[in-house]
C-alpha cells in the first residue's frame, strides 16, 4: 500500500513540474497511473493534501542533495572553509528553485495556506542550518565566544532574507548577494583567530 502512495506522489510531482499545480487534476494523476479515483482517495482526502505531500517530497529531496555536513570537515578544514566553499551548493539550489518557480506562483495564487506552511518549514530549516554553523564555529574556537546564539540565529536568518529581497538596481544576481552576505556573516561571527585565517586564506593573494 505504501508503494501505491509513493507512486501517486512521484507521478503527481512529475506532472506538477511539467504543467503547474492548478492545471493538473486528480483525474490526470489517476489516468497516468491507471488507478481508480477510489484508490486515490484511500491515500489522499483531497488534492490539497496531495499538493502538500508532494511539496514535502521536493523539500526532503533537496535537503538530502544539499545537506550541510558540518561535523565532517576533513583534516585541516574548518567552518570558514565550508562557508566559502558553499557557493557551489547555493548555485545548485538556485537552479533547482528555477524549476519550481511556476509551482510557487500557483501556491501564492490558489493555495496560500499551503504556501504559508511551506515557508514556515523552510524558515525553520534555515534557522537550524545557521545554528549548526554557529555552534561548529564556537566548537572550533574561531567564532566569538560572546555570541548570543539564539539571537544571532534570528538576526542572520532575517538579514539573509533581506539580502535576497533587495531591489536589483545594479543588476546584481542572487549569487552575488549570497557571497556578499556570506562575507559579512564571517566578519560578524569570527574572532581574531578566525578573521586571521579568513583573510590569510582568501584575501592574501587577491
């Protein structure tokens, strides 16, 4: 039975990506899978429930692909190395988000409550990620010990969202904004040892 539910979610995910949330009906999903609507309703009460579970599926897949292994730095590396090297992962996230742009448009217009829950989940994941980065830097003794971790998590999450939403008056793209924000973040969090390491390894030869 779980396989059938998984098949419905995967099939709906493919259809939603191709045609958008609004255009795909329950009948379309059932026809694609060659199942009855009765079978569909054994797993989902309505289309909104299916949409929510598909979005959860997208979310979990992205988390797996872009996991931040903060406790697995490797020899001779630290959280500053990881933050600098996170550019590639952020670029990947930007490309993935482009694929889902039409879905978020449909969510905003037709399913605002689902969008609100998704944004809250994303916010919580972002704060968890920021907190893990700060704690790792403290553990490595390259971040300031006087940091109020919870307040800093809230501040960084808010500023990150602000950076993403800045008016694009100088044709800067999201990746440029991310790198700018990341540089500010390191300078805010790093202690003298951390800043010395950052400047020596990433600015000395520029």
